[in-house]
């Protein structure tokens, strides 16, 4: 197993599109992380199309879905913004312009699709292949940190939350969003290829009990007609 050094990349955003920096040795990915990494690598080529279709049918468009949680973020011009588990980058076009984008994900397949999308959208972001439980960034590196859609099935949710807090500047509002049990049971379990991954698991709950003491303004609510939860809190400044 490779030595687990804390690597501090320089935060130079690529001029257009992005190279993907990898901070993970395959042998370090195990348990549920391995299962979902393989699943996302497999579904990456058609992930967006099926998602877009779903958002149109369910919410009348992707913006109507994403705005419900992205509006929770406190982003100012010039901010350095990190999405943990950025997947194919579909939140990025909905963020304000003139910010420094950084996206991290465990699935190389999703990151490669993200890189293609960034080129298509004319956006620039630095991309990192790494686990949310071990973010390859120095402390207090980001003005904004958020996560959408993966944490329910991380190997170690508590550690991932602690890592997001560590890399956020004091005073940052963190936003964590994922599906509720209603969505997992009503939809995900029925999708071919994906459904089998969601069987034999404990019922989903927003990880409120994993937020360490001392965090401020803790809120949790259901959004997207109860299909997602949105958990937010502020790192003390
Ligand atoms: C449902 S997708 C969400 C993508 C994107 N955030 C969005 O809102 O469209 C979940 C993502 O979480 C990533 N993921 C799963 N486990 C992870 C882990 N332990 N560390 C980092 N990313 C992970 C998957 O590879 C996948 O791209």
C-alpha cells in the first residue's frame, strides 16, 4: 500500500478544460468505495443523458433541481470553490462566473466525462482523482466547499465530513446534499445495473449526528419534493 503522505497541490487552474491529477492508488480503494467507484466508472458514459431526462420528467428541468441546493452556497467573485464528488461536473454551469473551480471524485470515468463537459461549456476547473475521506489539500484552502450525491454510501462518512471541514476556511458554510430513503427505494433500487448496489443496506438518514460539536448554524431540510436532503452548517470563524 502506498505511503499516505498529505500532498499539497498548487492551486493553478488549467487554462481551458483540465488535466486530472490522481492522488489515489487503486489498492487504497475498498469496501463500498470500490463498489461505487466501479459502478460510476461503468455508468459514466450515459450518466448525464439519463439524469437530464429524469430531471425534466421530475422537476421540469435540471436547473429546477440543482438551484434548490446550489442557492444555499455563499459564493463571492474570485472564490476558490471545491465540489467533493463532482462527478461529471454538472453543477459547475449553474455556479456564478469568475470563480476558481476545483472538482474531486473517486471515479476516473466520471472525471474524464467532466473534463469533456468543461471543454464543451468553455469552463475551466482543476480536477482531482481522490477519495473524499482523504482530501489532498492543505487546511483552510477553500472559500466554498460542498458535496452532492455520494456521501450516503461512503466507507467513512464521518471522516469525509471532517475532511471537508478541514479544507474549508473558517466561517465557510458547508453544504451536503444526497438522496433520501424515498428516492433510493422508489427509484434507484429499480434501475437496471444500478439497482443491485442499493439493495441490502441500512435506511438512509442525513448524517446530522456525524457533524462534530462546535459547528454553527446547523440546518437540515428535505428538498426536491422530499427526494433529497440538504444539510448545511458553518465552520466557526
Ligand atoms: C450521484 S454522483 C453526483 C455527481 C455530482 N455531484 C452531481 O451532483 O451531479 C456521485 C459521485 O460520487 C462519487 N463518489 C462516490 N464515492 C466517493 C468517495 N468515497 N470519494 C469521492 N467521490 C466519491 C462517484 O464517483 C460519483 O461521481
